C-alpha cells in the first residue's frame, strides 16, 4: 500500500466510504470526520456511504447526512433522498426478503450456539435482508479466527459471508457492495461506473471492502486496515497515516487540497 500523499487527487469527483471504523472511531462519529464529509459534499463532490449497516440506519443516513446516496446491508439495496422523498432500490423482491428472513433466523440460532462469545448483532431488528453476527461490537472482542469460523458456518448454510470490523454478515444472493454501487450510479447518476472509477475514491477498513478496493484505482484504507493484513483478499492501493475517523478526514483534506 502506498502512502496517501501519492494518490493523484486532482481529478477526483466523488468519494465512496464505509462507515464503521472508517468514518467512525471506536463506535462514535466524531465532529472532525462529519465536518470533513460536510465540507466535501459542499465542495460539489459526490458522496456515497457504502456500508454493512441495516436498512433502518440507512433510511436515516440518506435523509439526514450530507450524502448523495447510501448503499446498505453489503449491497442489498441503495437509498437516495431526492426531490423531497426517499427512493429505495432492492436487489430482491419483498417476498424473497421475507422468506429469507425466516431462514436467517434459524441459521443465526445455530451459529450463536456453535461459536461461544458471539451474539446476534444489536441492529438485527432493523435489517431487511441479511444476518449480522457480532464478534467485536457489543460483546467482548473475539479473535479473527472466531469471525472466520462464523463466516465458514454461514457459507456452509448457503450464505454469502463477509467479515467487517465488528460483525460477520451473511445473506442469500450473489450481490455485494460493488454490484449495488454500479446499479446506483447507472440508475440515479446516469454514469457507467467502469468509466468513472478513476475519478472516485473508495475508503474502507476491512475484508468486506475487498471488492471495492480491487475495483477502484484510488482505493484507500484508513490505517487500522492493517489489523486485517493477510486476511483481505485485495488490499487498498493507498493507506492513511491516521486511523478510523481521523484517517477519513485525512483523505478529504488530501482531495480538497488537490
């Protein structure tokens, strides 16, 4: 990974970013990070949150934050607040989502019984499409080996599984963060992301960001991404000096400075 100062930022027109431990710091949204996001949006740069967090959170983020859209639950949907209302686009139909939720409940019970110390994530009631197992947020932190074991159990049950900095997320379907981000850009911004990707920065911190790190030439990991060294399938191209929200603000200073 190259230092952030080597990232060519003069042509950057947008920033996509993970939330937990990328924008936030130890579970909190700092004034520094939020103010940086607000400055970038006010400067006319496109801003999109791309997160594993649930639909209930993403509804609020899309309405209230200085963002153009939110991709949530690891690519299950995007929400965009425009022209006075919230626009929602899902990968699956309501019937498929309802059926899958019943199956996920049974899988969750088996995983919690099989991996001591993990728990169903506190934000699970606000999810529409996936299962989140907490290994590091509201439970005493488990080793990465436990997170990988949870992911293995999800895959054995037929789920896609991704490890984030706090949860292991599992879902039925072949989508991910990148697939829904492509759809968002095509549907809402009328942009073919393949052509635009050199003008977009992606900022993340964990294994579930790997498809985005791989796709975007200007992908950046905040410094705490090093926690997952050897685990991320494709690491980011650049890395900040600071961790978490301070690293996120560092990226925005670099982009606006250019």
